[in-house]
């Protein structure tokens, strides 16, 4: 279960994330967080890309800025915000997939992209991917 602190019912900050096993030839990391259980279809909570491949974690409470100190770029989520917006399901228990992609290049794209635009830009550049799923239900 995702702790309340990372949701709209708490501080609505991004969680600490770690990953491993990035291929040696990877140049960048992309991250997409989405909820496939949303009533209107998959709802995107976070889009982040061009994170240098040597970075293997994101600290808690990543700023909601288009360009981060670590050179990563952030996109627009389905709330219309840049960066992370946490789980806020209208009812029931929803699943939230945190998907990490290892890419063979830095993407020559602007900040602020939406998930579909990022997926299009990543075509033919994905070396490996992984995911973890958390759940959240409002009280």
C-alpha cells in the first residue's frame, strides 16, 4: 500500500525510488507512473525523462519543475501539472504502476511532454524496463 503522505490525502509528494540492473550501454532513464483503474481510462501521475543513466534513485519530494538539478526533464501529468501528483482515486482500491525505462540515448525533446509523446519519442530506444506496483484506497 502506498503511504498516505505520497497521495492527495497527505503531503502529495513523490516517494523515494531506487532501481538497479540498468544496462551498461544505457544513456538515460525515463519514468512513468500511471493508474490503469481510473474511471476514464489510464490516468498518468508522473512523467520524467532524460535522467542520466548513472542515477539509480530519486529522492523523496522531487520538485515540480520542468528541469531538475540532475538534468532530468519532467512532463505533464493528467492533472495538468508538471512533475508528480499522487494517488487520489475517486473510490475503491487503485493500482499505481511505477515504470522505469533504460534508454540508449538522451532524448532530444523538450520538457513538459505528456505520456503518449514520451512513449513515441522512446520508440526504438528502450534497452530494458522494469516496474513496481503500489495500491491506494482513500478512507
